[in-house]
């Protein structure tokens, strides 16, 4: 099922829902503005990154979706780094160093 929700600025947010995944696609005037991200709730993955539980996956998906509206383009590597920070595998200082090397 594909649902198109028009915004006041003529952008569209499409949601494709199945039991297994949810894909967000943001369009402006019929052109895709952002890369679709694959969220697999059955296997607890976002773009192939495995999450420890559904709560962490959902909060991360929400954060990524919000930031995509601001121009953020998620990658598998950035999602893994965010998960490592969120689960305490790396510190804020380590995050800054990793991002310096990544970006």
C-alpha cells in the first residue's frame, strides 16, 4: 500500500507499509528529494543495520526521518555510528572523532 500525504508546500510524503518494512520517500513536485530508507521491523534493521530492540529502532527511525526534512542523507555507516552512540558503545568524544574521519 502506498499512501501520499500532501503538505501545504506541495511536497508529498509517501509511506509504503507492509508487515516487514516501512519506506519513507519524500517528493517535491513529483521529484524524489531524498533517498528512500528501508526499515525492516521484523528483522529489526534500518538500511541493514541491526538494532537490539524495536524501541531503539523506532526512535532512531523517527530521528532519521526528522533530520531528512533538514537535508540529512542517511547512510548505513552513519546509522551504525548513531546506534553505537545510542547504545553506549562509543562516547560523544569518540563520535566527534569518528565523524571527522567519516565526513
